[in-house]
C-alpha cells in the first residue's frame, strides 16, 4: 500500500530528476503490441544492458502525440505494423534519416524507405485462403481474378477499413492505374457472399463453414487459426506467381520502425534497430507472430516455411502509404464497406 | 421524512443577457466555479474546433459525396433504435423491480445492473460469435434442418439489439431511483383520481420520472454516438466511422476533428432542446413512502415478469460472461501471470480516483446550477458535460495537444536553467485523471443533477431562516439527501473509466498499464479469445461498485 502511495505521488507530480532520460535507455512508441515486442526488448536488455522503455497505442494517436510533443518528445523510435503509417510519419517530418550499413544489408531495398527514414523488420504477406472441399488450387490464380464473375457469391473479404486491404489496393493502383483497379475492386464487391468481416479470422471461418469459398488474409492469421483448429478445410494459395504473365508477386507489407526526428538517444535507438534486423533477433521478432523475417539470411519458422515459398511483389512498400488515401477513396466509390 | 408538495428545481430561467456574463463569472461565485469546470472541457473542444483553420475541402468533399449520406442514415436509425430499446428495457425493468412483486425481484433489482460492467464491444463480439453464420446456433440449425436463410446478426437490427442490451442499465438505474422515491405516491394519487394501474403508470408515474429517464437516455445516446468499437465489429458504418476514416485511412486528423466538431454541435443542440422542453414543466416533490407495498401481480403476470427479467439478464450478462470464461480457461495458463495483480491494481486506483474527481466536479457543477439558475448556466453545464459524446480517441488528442503545448513552454523555461528532460505534465497521473473527468463528467452529472432536483427549495429556505450557511447547507442537509445519487454517479464513472481505452492509452505514464490496455494489446491483432482474460477481470472488478450500489439502492432512497 505504501509502495503504491509513493508510486501515486510520483505519478501525480512527475519527479523532474527521474524524468530526465538517461543515455542508457531507449524509448519506443509502438503500435506493435506488447506481447510481441516485450520479449525482444527483454532479450536486448539482457544482452547489452540498455533498458528499453515503451508505450503502446494505435498509429494515429502515436503520430499525433509525436507531433504535439515536437522537440520535447521522450520517444527515440516509432514502431508500426504497416508501411503506410511509417510513410505518413516521414511525410509529417517526424522521422530522421538513418545511415547504417547494417540496416542496408539486413533489410531488402523494397522493404525500406528510399530515403532511409524507416525500415521493415518483418514481412506480412497477404494471400488467398480457400475451402479445400469446394475449390481446386488450379482454379485460383491472382488477386485480380477474384473479380471474375465465376466467383459470384463465393468471395468473402475483410472490411476496407483495415489498413492491410488499403495497402493491397494502393499497390494495385501503382501497378495497374486507378481505372483498372477500380474495375477489379468493383468486381470483388459484386462477388461478395456476405457483408465484409471485421477481421481476417472471421472471414476464414466463413470460408471454412461454407458461407463462401475464398478470402484474402495475412498469413499469420491463417497460421494462428490452423494451430487452434487444425481440421478446418482451409488451404493457402500464393497468387500472382506467374512470371511469364508478368505477375508482380504476392503483396507484402511490413511491420517496421523509424528513428524520431527529435530522438534524445538516436545512437542507442539505431543500435536497437540494427539488432532487431540482425540474424540473432529476426527469428524472435518474426516467429512470435508467425510472420516472415525481412533479413534474407534468416529462415522463417518451420510451421511458416511449411506453407511453401513464394515470389513477393518487389515494388517499394512506400507506395502503400503514398497511394493509401487514393485507395480508400476508390474503395468508397465502389461501395466496398 | 414528511411528504412535500412544493415546486422542485423548476429552472425558472433568468433571461440571458450578454452583459450578464461578467456578473456571472464574478470571482468566488458559483458562476465562476461552473465556468472553471467547463473550461476543462472547453480547452480540448477548442483544440478540436480549431481544426477548421486547416481546410480539408478535398477529403470532406469526398466523404460528403460517397460516404456521409449512408452514414447519416445509419446513425439516425441507430440512435432511434437504441433510444427506443434502452428506454423500453430500462423503464420497464425499473418499474417491475421497483414497484411490483414477483419471484426473483430482489435478485434482479441488482443483477440487472451487471451488464453495465460488460463493455459493449465485448458483448458485440460474443453475440456475433454465437449468432453469425459460422456460430454454433446457425451451424446446428443447418446440420439439423439443411441449408436455410436466417436473419443476419451483422445488420442494423443486430447492432441495435446489442447496443440496447449493453446500454439499458443507464436508464434502468436512474429511472429505478425515481420510481423508488415517488412511484408509489404517484400511483396512489392516480388511483384516487380513478385511474387504473396502467393509466397511473402511463399518465402519472412515467411523466413524473421524465427528467430521470431523460438523463439516462441522454447518457446512452451520447455513448452510442461516440462508439466506435461496437459498430466496427458489426462493420456498421456510423458518423464516427467517417471520423476515424478521415484520420486513420485518409491521414487527416484535421478533417476528423472537423467532423467531430459537427457531431458535438449536434449533441449540444439536442441536449439543450431536451432541457428546453423540460424547463416548461414543474416537478412537484411527493416525498417518498418509507416502506411501500409493492403491486402484487397475478401468477401469470409474475411468471412473465420473472421470465422477462431473466431473459434480459441472461443475454446481456450471463451468456457473454460464460463465453468469456470459456475463452479465459483456454488462455489463462499461458497469459495469467503475476503482472495481472498490477494491472488490476492500476485499474482500480485510476477508476477510484477518477470517479472521485468526477463526483466532486459533478456536485459542484450541479450545485452551481442550483445556486445560480438560468439559461447561461444551462449552457455552461451542457458544454462542461459534452466530453462524453466525443469519439474517445479524438478527445484524447484534444486533451493531449494543449498539455504537450504547455509542457513545451515549461520545458523551454526550465532548459534555460540547465534542466534536461522531456516531460513535466504529460506522462503524469494528474493529466490522465483530468482527461477522465472531461470524458465522464456527464456520467456523474446526470444522476447528481436529477438528484438535486429532488432537494426542494423549501428545505433550503427553512435552513436559511435558521441561519445555515451555504456550505453547511451542502454538507449537513443536501449531501445526506444526495447520497444515493452520488453513489450512482461514482459507480457509473468507476465502471466507465475501468472500460475506457483511448485516453488511457494516450495519457498513461510509462508502466501504468491497466486491464483495458491489456484488452487493447490483444484485440489490436484480432486475438479476441486472449482478450477474454482482461475482459473478465474488468467485469469482475466492475462488479464491486455495482453490487455495493445495488445494496444501497434498496435501503436509502434519497
């Protein structure tokens, strides 16, 4: 109780001396949730003795917070679970350029900012999941093909309000242009068997229950669901793989990080980021959520590797941010809820 | 206490004159007190309104053309449906448990409050899990009877159903207080006029309880307007959806703020209009029957009453709780660790301190209105309590921006003295608690204000004749009479703060993670089953004040 009162008193009026950031500490604002980042930070502290202080929230509020705090932000690093928000943070001048040979070597060029303001740390692949009792893999081919009337009343989708779908459509706009993309997304909407779902898992459950035949999800949701219910008749399919047809590859997004413009300990934060991208940490980072490592030298978790390998879309993921607003408006126009 | 028959707070409004504002704000006066409290809300609201300085014609144009028409219709139907739903559920259950005798009445009179502790988005997730195409009910029906077309739970009807069940306790709680204090006397009066029981309820008791019902309804509607979590699970787009779409998807916080400010103006007008229609009515105090006989229902009626109350209790509380417990049992082995004690402790402290602050401010604000009634005071009160209708995340930013600004000013001063650091005010509990107060003042003010209406002017005058000062009038006469109202206010604020997410996330000091923060961590990546553990903990902790409150409700009717 007394302990609590001291803590309360300390909290009510911040003890100024204690609040001064020590050099042996890195402060992180993270939209990647606690159970995924804490084990990493704990391991880092154990290895280097450097403490990592972090606070979690959604991207929108974290960006607003950094902006309002300006030069007096305690944050050294911003972590997000998509490229769009990192792009936006960089647009608003909240991040700084980082010169690091290690990051350059560990993170492939299409998964980091061309100006080196942010870097991907894990890959999130968005792919097709189908009902094995009702669909033959040979019937599946591309994201674009899901607009074909043969999928009428057979498609389930997550809501367009989720950034993963916004990023996918943004990348399609980059590849096909706005007009063609609008036709494709309109085709998806026409083929829906049920109103859009609030999350990927619900959409997959609808496929498994026979409400529809195919859906689009991030692979780790598939991994999580199958781990819990291995008997679901769900198969995974990698779309857009035909190199001859000039298919661009599977749409990938990142979870990643950038160093804040007004970081108090930029050197420490860069070291942490280099460590996160290193071979030592990449498995811990990606495997905890069944994602793919960004570092090409690191192999994914065995369960993830079992889904097979795929060719990924090599267009820089910054386009997901740059074209996001355009994608959202497009989805609004065609009535994708 | 003897029955009185004087005019209660009839709000005989003094006409508002602009020049009177200075007199109103006289330092040390009650007008100044109200203004200072309102200022807490006015600052973040002003920040949000200032977004109009950054034109966002492009985004607003797009939303107006393609998004808003449908969303406005959706929002209208949702408000109408939930409004009717919570009123019917809340008033009928309050009347039954307060005025009638049926098997299980004692149990239901407190148990029907419990859904208050279940966050609406949790109820939504559980109900969709059970009733959607992939849920156990429809799966069983398909297996037993073959393919069939059943009504969609993920629909307008579904979202109204869930939100009505989640929010009716606001009406129930406050209306029940009204019926307990005056229902019997109202019925007796009605009977002496030759009205039957139903007519007595409809024509006397119900109109008399109107300020209380309206207070509860207003809270439920404000929460409906501010809600994002529940409608997101239904993928039912409302005005709030457009606000978050502008911010998170179109990257425009200023367009989001502009839309929020429209929402707030709407709520303000609604609230003032409601008050206006009421201020023409005068409420006669009828005192209370110390121990009243309840209406004895026929066997059939009693059975119906028990089934009805039981059904609402089961759907709104029991079924979701059981589902959450099942999920919890799956994850408890891996997720439940000693840190949970800290989360629970943090949640309890924050909710307790927050509720205390809300109660004090609500009492001061209500009391100021009593001491200095008038149209301007009504406006001040409405503005002070508008925070409840804001989408939580937008309000959190509205609070954070001025605090960060002030911090920057102070830090620049300190830096010239050689100090190094990045946080003075931000990252302190003080800011967090004040932000809670801005958000939940309405929750405290509703019960306190309607309670104050019952303290008649005669009492004040009698006390004054005997030379009692204002302060001792408050502490010796009013506070004891307001005990139940204050307790209601505290319990509502406590439970609401316990469930609150965006302000907690944005303003918590490092290390002050709460149960609601745990829910966020789990649901952020769609791990609803794992979120069951902190959700259950929130419900259990939220039960503490509710059970306490229920115990009191029976004994003291003040």
